[in-house]
C-alpha cells in the first residue's frame, strides 16, 4: 500500500511539472509585416493610409492633367526625406505612393550569396508589395515612375533585372548604393544593361559609398552605350524636383 501511495505521489508531481512547462511554452507568433518598423511612426498623419493591408503614404495629384503614379522607395529611416518630394511631384501631375521600408533592405545584400534564402524571401515579398500597390493605384493611361533611394535603389534594380518586378516606364535613382564594392558593381551592370530610361541623381557630399556607386554606374553605362541614361550631381537635395521635371520634359511626359 505504501508503494502504491508513493507511485501515485510521483505521478502527481510529474503531471504538475508537465502542466507547468506547457504554461510557459513560448507562443507561436506570425512574422512581422515588412512595414511594421515604421508604420507606427506615421499613425495619425493625413497621408497615411491602408492599401492591401499595408501602411503607406499616398497623395493625389494636384494638377489638371494626370501624368501617372510615382512610387517612392526610400532608404531605411529616410522616408520623411523622400516624402518631401511629394508636393513637387503632385504639381507635375503624379499620384505619389511611398512604401515604408524594412531594415532588411540594409541588412541583406541583393547581390550576395550569403544569406541567399533570406534575401530571396525578402526579394519576393518586396516585389509583391510594389506590384500590388501599383496595380491598385495606377490609373489607366498613366505612366509608372519609380524613384528609389539608397539601398532601396539596389533592391529595385535587382528586382527589375531579374524580372521579378514589372519594369516601370522610367526609373529615378537618388544616391543609389549598397555598402559593398562588388554589389555596387553588379548594380552598375544591372542599370547599364537595362532598357529603362534612367535618371541617376547623387549628392556631391552624399558620402563615400553613394559616390563610388554613382561612378561605377556611369562607367558601365558608357561602356554599354546605354541610351536614355542621364547622371547628375546635386549640389543639394532641394534640386531634385527641378532635375526630375527637366528630365521628364526631355522624355515627353510633360
């Protein structure tokens, strides 16, 4: 009888231990959306809206003539800087859509073999985001312009070159780079070999990596005899709208 009581006591203690362990087991969480990191920063802003379950910034054109959709892809933590161009683009006739960036676009290298699986997953997600938003907001008969900044430019060129993202009608790069020499060289080749009209803007005091990347793109574009490629060194970021307007006039959009 004593042995039976001891056995029951041990079973009771074991059951309690298992129950306690199950109580502290970590919950299964869903992966965070790509715009999670900055979405909360823009809550309450009149330009912030939800499209296809994504938090984006959107502004309608402020012109009698609708030209098209300008998709802004900022560098990490530079959304506000790129959003400053919205007013000028709206006055030219563009609806403007800004996708909030993810820190992964700086942590992962689109041209490197390291962390290839993670890069492929991010590449697929980013391509789907851009495509769905463009389909939702591009009006019939309008041009599609992509303006990509910093590391956002490296990912955009990679997506277009690999045909994972439908090519826009024109591409504007603003201080486009990735902090790696080989990756910048691959970016230069992707731009040079593409047929998309490209305006390559970079700040003269924008830092070492953006300048080196811009030099590589210019050299590759000369070697490839790329048509409709125009590089321009900005004295200050405020020049950007004027340079874009002049270039779009050259393309016959305005």
